[in-house]
C-alpha cells in the first residue's frame, strides 16, 4: 500500500458507534486512514455517488432503511470501492445476502476490535487493487492481435481472448470448457502430441501448426506454448499464443516459386548456350553438304537434319527468352493495334466454334516494348485458350488502364506502384488443376499430349513480360475456365488527354460489411475504407456475413462480398441477404470474372461488380457510385 491515507466513510445512525469507531481508527498500527461520518441513508447515497472515498463501512440498520439495500443500490450504480457491512448481531442469513450483494466483508459489531477492523479494511483495499490489476491485464490480452488462450492438461479451454475469437470464429462462451480438438481440426495430430511431450519435459514449445477454423478455412499459425502453474483452480495449465501467418506463408510461397523459376532459368540458360554451340556446327555442316550432295536420297536426309537442327535452335531461342527476355528494339507502342491484329488472326485461323470478343478503351495508355515479343505473348495466350476449349466457346481479350496503388501492391507480391495497362485473356474452357497451377510457367512443363506442345509457351511469355518490367496473374477454376492478366508499365502519352485527377471519394461514416475468406484482403480493404471516412466490419464467409448483417441491419449501408468462399458461396450469400432485406446494396467481388456468375449476380440484384485485385480508387469509386444511385 502507498503512503497516501485511506479515505473511509462510516455510515451509521448511532453517534456512539461513530465515536467508538473513531477511537479504534486511532489505535491502527499500519493503515493510515481518514474517517468521515454520515448518519442517514440519503446522505450516504449522495456521498457514495460522489466517489470520493476508498472504502465504505455501512451499518445494517440505518433507521427505517437497510444498509443491505444501500449496498445493493451502490453496486448497481457502479460503485467500485469496497463496502464492508456491519451487523449488530451474528445473523448468518444477512451475512450470506451481503456477500451475494457484493460486500467485501461483513463484521459483527459485538466482536469488533481495532486490529480486526484494521485488518478487514487493509485486506478489502488490497483485494480491490488486485482485482483491478487482473482486469487491466485481461483487457490488455483482449487488445492483443495474437490469439491467446489457456487450456488444462485435458485440452479443456479455460481462457479465450478476443483475438482468438476473431481468428477461429468461436465466441468466448462457445469456446470455454470445450476441447480444442472439438473446436478445430489439427492437420498433423502427431506434431501436436510431440509438442505436448516437449512442453511437459522443458516447460515450453514453439512451432508451426496447420489448423481449420469454425468456417472450415485453413490457416497456418506460429504457436508458442508455455506451462503455467496455478491458473484458476488448476495445478497446471498451458498458455498458448497463436499468430496467424497464413498470408505471410502465401507470400513466401510466391517468393519461393519466383526463386525456383529463377533457378530453373539459370540452369536452362547454361544448357541453351551449350546447345547453341552444338547445333551451330551441325547446321552449318549440313548446309555445306547440301551444296555438294546430288543424289536425291542423301539430299532428303540432309533436309531432315537441317530442319530438325533449326527446330532445336528455335527451342534454344525460346529458352533464352524465358531466362532473360530476348533484347529487341523497344519503342513506344499502342497495344490496341496489336490486339486488333491478333483478333483478325484468330478469326481467320481458329475453329469457327471459337468466338473472340475484345474490349479496348479509346484512351488506352501506351507502353515501351518490343512489338514482335508482345505479339508472341498475346498469340501464345490465345492459342492456350483455344486448346482449353476443344468444343468451342468464347475467348475474351480485355485491355484497360490501371493505376496500381499501395493497396493493390499489398495484394500481389510482384506488383509495383505506378501506371500500368492490363491485358486480360480469358476462356471458358477446362481450367487448370490446382495442384499444377504453380508449375505452368516452368520450362518444358506441359499437360499436352506428346508432340503437341514443348512446354515453353508460357515460360516464354513470362520471360518476355518480366523483361518488360511487368508481371502476370493467373486465376483458374477447373471446368469453368482460366484468366491470364498481363500487367505492363505504362508510358506517358502526349496525345492522350487525361481528365484532371479528382480526389478519391470519401464516405460520411457509413458502415460497410466486407466479406472475404482471405484475411489479407479483408484487412487491406477495411484499412482503405477507414482511411476514407467509412466504418467497416468484416466476415470470413457467407455464414458469418449473414449473422453480422442480421445483427447490424439498420447500420450497414452496403455489403462488399467475394463470390468464391468456403461454407457459403457468394451467390447463396447474396440470395440470403436479399431475403433479409430486398433493398440491400451489394457489390460482388471475384478474382475470376466468370460472365455467367456475374450475370447471375446481377439478376439477383447486385449493384456493381469489382474484379480482384482492386485499387483503393476502384473500390471507393464503385462504392460512391452504388450508394449514390
């Protein structure tokens, strides 16, 4: 206890009791107390309301009123200082009622002495300070961004903070006294058993765990376990701190994929140079013999040799274009001319069952590049789209201007802030298997039949785009098609007349519900909205979104929902939201623009569609348009 005096208010209608209590206070050995006295219920109520005292001594009988009722009223009105009830006789029922009402202690006047009163006051103050400190520590745990919880050695949860609720979607009242194996699924159970063994031996453990949340979303957590003694009424418990590293791991996977491609490129580059040295003399020798050999059979064999040597040289050239991009003449280009040319080639050479659709804005920004190489990029992507639709379909080529801001760059590891043009080549074909999606840009990797593909088409595309300072994004759904987005840095164009740049539209405190199963996208979208005077709440799937909307229906102005989510997809979410409120304003979001799904969403009443990844400008402009219509 500190040196400042303890301010005590004595509440009793008997002055003799006050004089006796004052005498006892003068006999205190440790506690330094200042005593004040009021003699009626009303004065006591007003004094307690002013909150000027550290502790209250309240007599059970206050004339016609009861000190027990005063105790109940004070606590109901938020009194935080401890209250000790004084009784004239040892009435056990009154004592029980006092404790139930929240009294710090109860003392029988006939047994009271100075040491007993001093000890009761000191212990009540110390208990209150300890409770306050515990509440502060619990509050700090609740503002922590890491999921923090405590479970006993039988795996039963004893404590659960708000971040744990946010990460796993299990509320505190749902989680307490439940076992973690019931709340979520550990991917590697043997790893958990090994971790528990290490914990019991060394007192701590840390490692990486793969888990599933309430909604079925797969997450990766960096987990730290500590053996704790005497938590609650348990002799031993486990304190667990889990940090969600799912997004970090996804970025690491992108980085490792880029490193793997770089390593493959370095190896392929060395092999290509050696092959060039081998093929060059073979080709020159064969062409020399061609001029000297006259019999028909030998000339045919030489022609086969020359043709295949040239094919080998072409393959080497493609490998080199993957590894470093073939340096060609770079000039300022307007890609809409290339797209129109590609469209004409497709109409003349592709099967009639393939329909081509293009969309090019008049003010498309120019790029600095090699026209031949960029023509090759577009042609390769279109050929792949054709091959993905053996029974026909629509091949779409879309060009657009895009200002990549920090918001967009955080969603894609290869993106850089600045002006870009984006060319999207999409098909409605067979799609790409999820397990091979990360390998499609590797040289010589192909899913086509033997003799129908070298596996260098996409690796060449990647090499050319990287050499132009751009990047590629791919989204594919099996049975529904693929979408390749090519990003190229844009150049300043003198002939393009831009409208004066307007400030980004801000909100007026409206509440937006953001629904997406990707935590990183939820976070960056929420940050963007809050930075422009909106409020935002987030949901990780459709089920959670429906619950939040039902709870905050009158506050939510607009819903921004992803179309592809676990548990409940976007279409079902939109349909359910509109059943709750037919006038709800919804913006649908997707990484793969399936026109059928977009049309279905529009038919159900969405107000706009936003393609992932999106910039802060695109997000705010779309919201502004929707809310003003």
